[in-house]
């Protein structure tokens, strides 16, 4: 029998696999990491499969309830798949149908899919789901967004508007609508203040930060993550989801698969000798498991997304001074100041090339340059941490 803990612990593999629950209910886990509810049943002597939604938007209890409803139809000799198709023929042009279709067809990271599903399932569909997508007007959308604006949830209102626009554009592309009513709302609601991730870019203050990181007295796993973060400057989610199968200590590389990356492209992180030393020490403790940084409370899961933040706060660094994401800004700022080519730095940060044509033809990974840069960066950080008079790392 499935539980919420087992569902949270499921991780993608090289190909789709299924885990059964009870009475025909199972969950499918494709390579992109989604958890898709399926009901397996027999009708007219043939095995069939019915989709029941995706977890966590559809909870375990809800999936079992939908399974029971489908089983009741089967008991009456009705094919639930055929029944659904008939209903869809009537409701295929509602906002709910279009939104669910849009969600199902997207190829995004697991974290992004979960956030989008929440915004659509819990916010947009309850407000607009029953309406024909082509009939929804700008004032209707504005009324919904104003509820969040009035509650001073400006960032939420902005994100809802962006997702609504994506759904409407999908409806236009599939011939179910002619206009996007969110376009007329530009300037109609307040814009949230732009918040940049706090980061330390002054070398002397960075030295103080590094000494604090190395003095952390908490758990060894979090301490290792704190030491590694400035050396690799990946996104916080990429760091905490790192798996030992992705690490080659002999070749000093960390190969992050595409489904974990924001831009949906695999990424290679050259590891400095300092990073390899940290990982060898960590391997003695967590190397037999899946994750470099496992959760201390939940087997099979990586450490909490707040672990680094909590550690930084415990060391005395407030949210307006330094964040887990700030290590990227720190590295980008100082490496640019010290003469490294922007293409090499941006490739190491796994940023997407803004010029689509250049991106299509520039497949160079700049690996030799990045390996040299990452080692020089680690040596530079060592100098700052020790407190020596550090000469800026200029590109030869």
C-alpha cells in the first residue's frame, strides 16, 4: 500500500516504472519525475488504463476516491475511459480542460511542475475552470487577481497572471480561443518589488563568510554542503538533489542530468581539488546512499530546501546579507571583475544564451577553460578564507 512518505521518496529512473497501491490503483513515475495516478481495470475482457491525475495536486486519498468511482462504473458494465471521453467532448473547451491539457504536455523540472500545478489546480481552476476558455474576459481575470493584490500578495498575483497567459496562449495554439485576455491587464495591478538574491561580493567580507562556513558546528552533511556551495555555485536545488551516481571523483566532474536543470539541458560541473577533497570525506558517510546530502529524518530524501538558509542564519548572516542562491551572484560578480570571459562564466552558471541563433550553434562546453577557472576560483577562495593577501585571479 502506498503512503505519502513513499510517494515523496519516489525518484525518476532511466525509464518509466509503476508502483501499485490497491484495487487497480497505481502510480507511474516517468523519467521527468512526475507521479501520475493510473487505474488498471478490465472491460469486455480487455485490460485498460485510466488516468486519475498527478500527485501531489491529486492526493493519495483523492486518487483512491477517483479509483472507487471508476470501479463503480466498471461494476455496472460501463467503461470509465469511454465515459470520460464523452464528457470531454462536451467540456473540452472549458478553461479547466485546456489548463489540464497544458499541464500534462509540459516538459519542465519536477519542482516547476509542482508549483505550476498548485497555481492552476488550487487557484485558477476554482475561479475560471467552468467557463469556456474563449469566453473569459479581461475583467473576469482582473477580478480574480485583485483578490491577491488586495491581500498584498503581489508576487502571487504576478505568477498567476503569467500562468494564465500561458494557458490562454496554449488555447489559441490549439484552436480553442482567439485572444489572451491577460494582455490587456498590463499595468492594471501593482507590480511586486524586484528582489535580488542577497550576496556578498566584497572580497574581505567574503573571507569572513568562508571562515564562518568552515567553523559551522552543526551536522557534518550540512557542513559539507556549506563548504561545497561556494566552490560549485550551482542552484540550491541542484546542490541538495545531487546524487552519488552523478559524481566521478577520479575525473573530478559532476554531471547533472537534464531533468534536474532549470533549462532542461544536462550540465557538467568541473570539480576543483578542494571540492573533491570535501566530497571524498562526505562519501565515507553518505556514499552508500543515493544523495550526497540526505535528509536526517526521512530516508530516501535529500536534505531540506531550508537547510542551507537555516545554517547561514545560525552563523549570523541575515537574509538581506547572504542566501544559498547568493553564491552564484558572488562567483559571477568576482569572476567577471577578474577578467574571465562572460561565455565561460555563463556556461558554468548554466544560463541560457539569450540569442537563440547563437545558442543553437554554440554547443561548446568550454570545459578546459571552465576546469582552469574553477580550480583558480577555489584557490582564490582558500586565500580569502586563510586571510592572505590575495592576488585577483586573472585569466592568462
